[in-house]
C-alpha cells in the first residue's frame, strides 16, 4: 500500500472557480479508514486551523496518512502533507509533501507566486531550489479539496463538468471532474445523501483507467467526502469516513 495519503488527497481534487473558504470552520477534523481489498490498510486525517501567513488570513491544512495493522507490518507508510491556503482567494501559498514509504522518502516544499504564475520548488533532501512557470489558478493537492467544499449548489449540479490544474510532487497535472448523480451512502453513523463525483485521472501510473475513481461527498453545504473508491492497477482501495468534529453545518445522517 504505497502513498496512502497521496492517493487519498488525489481523489479529492476539485473545481477551479475562486471562492472564499466560508464553508470551512477552524478546528475541523476529518478522519478516514482505508481498506485495500479485505484488509484494514490505513488511516488518513485532515485538520484545518485558521491562521495568518505573511500577514494574510489563511487556513493551515494538515493531512496525515499511515498504514496500519497487517499492511504496516510489511510496508510502513508515514505521509505528511501541509498547505497554507489564502482564505480570500482559495489559492495555496505554501505547500509541503514529506513522505516515508518503506525505504522511499521525499521532502518537497513549494512556494506559489500566483501574480507571476511561478512557483519555487525546494527539495529538502537534495538542498536544491528551482523556479518553475505554472498556470493561473494552480492548486496543490490539499487546497484543491477545499475548492470543492466551497462551491454552492448551482456549481455542483448533476452533469456539471469542471477542470483544474493541480501541482503534485514536482509536476503539474490537468484534471476533469464530473458530477454524475446523487446516492444514499451507508456509513457507521447511518445513511447520508451524497453527490457522486467521478474525477478523470491519468491511467497507467496509479489507477486502472481514466475513470477508475469515484468520490461521494455530502449533499449539503459541507461537501465533506463520505466515501472514496479507486480501482488500482492491482486491487482496489476504499476509504470511508470514520469520525468528524467541528464541521460548520450539521451532517444529516439517517439511521
């Protein structure tokens, strides 16, 4: 089970219209249980805190993922992701990817300059920094997730398709996302109505095909991911919400 949080965050890539992050509340915590086939493979956690970055209001978002149980016994994963997201624009200012996956490690830091459409990528292990031209409205893996959650109902209608450019590791990826319907999904808290979303992702590297990923988000103002399923090149991955706290709006679970 490589790149637990990388995959988890990748599945949450979202839409590109600029919004204030008013649907998110400081102190929110979301936890997920991840299964690889029949195995209890890992956990992923997202925490959000209101702060300032270079004098501007930001959300500091931290994502942490790890393998657990039998999977951890033969493949240990400790993945940390951090993003400072400008509260007024929804765009990332600073992004960290620091992962340990078996014998593989990587520690990147990215500074975004959206005015010049440039980013500065630092490899902390090699102690190198490079300047890279990018595109308008570029997101990182965590900030893209919060775009989805900031959209209103009119932008998340069934059949709507959106595009977004996302900075992942040291490369820019184009994504397209389609809202394909609504569905009641069973959770440990009861059933909840969700929007069913299919991101189109690059096949061959991680996923089985271009539409091998399905994401269900709460059909309310929170737009919290409830469940995620991915058909991988080998096997399948499923993540389900395990706990949540300090979400801004009540979640309407029905027993």
